[in-house]
């Protein structure tokens, strides 16, 4: 089979969509009786997968797939393709000043007129206020590189998402840096999860058959996301490798991490699947209980690790951060890939949540430069070892090849390596625990790695430990990640006196 160049595929799909937009727009009946060669649409991997999963015809699969992928376009492009193709994205969401019958009329000309007349109201429905200047119908129809609000440009953007070879749209372009944004220092690639945390702050953990009073809030989180945000807050150029669902939660996650400066180019979007949700129950002293709700569709697969963009990001990375949220096979492949790179970037592994069969990772532990976790996380890596002290566990893990073990909990850190054994415990705490402390430590450790060309010293681990202190806020975890200025202040404030 001859591979069609990506630009040619996009142009072919855009051309088909433009022709199908005439008259009543995109629908399965039109596809069955049109003289237009719709083969590039019918051959899309995402369309074929939808047909297999639902049992409907390939022709009938195109509209729901296009509707789902269109949701990932910027608001203005989304509105334009919705009207041009009569997708009906807002048929069940009537708003003030919106006439859905005209917006989805049989005639394209009437749909265009309705779109331009209802421009501001439709943007308001998407929380875009003020709306960009409304185009005329002529401008909507006219292609120009300088005309952002055109059907040609919007359909090209839609075709670009549909043409993705892997069968799912990617999260989109890297967020643009503003003129006043600080220069990024170093590159870090983070593997983990991005979820919506359902945060329940309770007066106390309820006993069996009892209830507790509390408050609820939802916010983007996840071990991968939190570590990516922690590093980005410190001025690092961060790639997050994860999967999100093709739903409103997924869009909310991407908007948040994009605003935090995290690159979106390696985030996998899984259409027709819900984003992951984690219930986090937090007591007043900061202790927590966590319930993860997983969906096997929303995770990285073997084929995701073979994308050239991922390989390029890893080769450009000054450090790699890996949690255990992804499937074991993916974790093993990441460690194997990075270990074979020359030069090899330092790897920080956060062994949480625990794996059922961690012994499969032993062959890769020689590639791990820093192992960061609570005593229970580290102990879970050695299920065949009787309960031992944290020092013994760290020594055993180093015997398997790990360079440095950082036992991090209770806002203190025990560092064990071939050259040092240090306990950092002079930072006072006001809470018993913090959900985001380990993420803050890991992000700070990555910052120190990319900021120096020499081996880390005790001062670097002290600085990383100080990063945990500002997370004692009982707020959404990612929002508590500190800046460089905050960490510097904590170090100075509690610097031990001679």
C-alpha cells in the first residue's frame, strides 16, 4: 500500500468535506447516494474503528466521528464547520439569540447567513466573550491566509485532525509563548496520567455505616499531570505523555495544562471515551484516601511509543519522569527506550501506584537514576522481601542498579546513593501530609537536574525537599505547585544555623 503524504491527505479530506457541505451538509444518506468519491473519509482508521465497535455501516460512522473530532477545534473553527457541514453540535443546546433551524437549514447559504447573524451569541455559548469580529458571508466563503474566519481554514483544521494516522486526534499545537513569558530552562518529558480529581474535603474520615460532612470540587490532576505542572511552574519546557478522553473533562484538562505552559503535542485524545476520574478524600490534617476510576481505553498503548514525535522529544530531553500509572508493558518499554539512548537523559521514576508484578522491572532498574517515593511505594517494589527498614529497602534497590533512592514523606527526604546518605528533615510542617508533596519534590528535582551540568549535591536535595512545604494548602493539587521564588524563600527561611 502506497502511503499518501500527510499534506495530500489533509487536502483530499478538506476537498471532500467542502463538497459535502453543499445543500444539506454531511449525513450518511448523502454519502450513500453522492457522486463524490468519499474514499479518504471511509478509509479513516477512526471511522473504521467506530463502525466495528458499534456495528453500523462505515458511511453511518462518518458523521459521529466528525462531530466528535470537531469538538477539539478552537471555538471559531468549531462554529464554522458545524454550520458548513450541518453537524448539529448545538441542536440540543439552544441559547439566547440562537435559531437552530436556520443554523442547520438544508441550504448552505442560509446556514452561512444564520452563522454570521448569530456569531456573538454562538461564541457566548462557548464562553468566548467578547467574540471575534463577525465575518460577512462573502468573507466566510473566501480563502485567504490572513482570513482566520473562513470555511477553507476551518475545514483544513478539521481535516488535519481527521487525517491523523493513529486514528485519534492529538491535543493540538504547543501553546504559544507570550512576549513576556520567561525563557524555558531545559526540556523534561513526563509519562503518567492526566485526570479530573474529585476533591472531597471532609471533617474526618467516616467510619463504617457513618457519614461525614464536607465540600466538593473538581480540578485537573493525576500523578503525571501534577509532576508536569510542578516542573513547568519552575520554568522547564515540559512534554506530558498521557491519554485523555474525548469529552468535556478532557478538554478541561488540556486547557488547564496548556495554560500552565505544558506542551500538548504528545497528549493522546481518545474519541468517544470518558476521561479518567480520581476521587480524593482529604481530612483537615492533609491525610487522604484515593479511589482511581480507570478505563482501559484511556491509556497509552504500545504503538503510541513508536511515534517519531515522541522519539524526538525523548532525544531532546534533559530528564525523563515516569510514574506507574500506565500499563506495565508501557512502563517497561519507556525504560528500555530511554536506557538505550546515547546520551541517556537522567530518569526519575516515581513507583506509584504500586505494580502487581514489579519484578518484571528489575532488568531495567540499572537505567533509573533517581527513585522517588514513600517508604510503602519503595517497599512494594520488593514483594518477596520480608518487612525491612527503609534503609535496608533503599540498599536493596540500589543493589538492583538504582543510582539514588529518595524516600520522601512527611515533608522530609532520606537520600541514599553510592556517595551520600543524608536525612533532610529541618523544614517544619503544619499538616500531617499533602497529596501534592511528592509531585512538587519531583518537579524540583528535575529543575535542579536541568539547571546544572555537575552531579547533584546535598544542596539540590534540600532545595527539592523545600518544594514540598508550599503544598500544604488543601487546595487542588496542581494549583499548589510552587515557583522558584517560593522555594528559594523557604530555603532561606529555614536555613539551619551553625
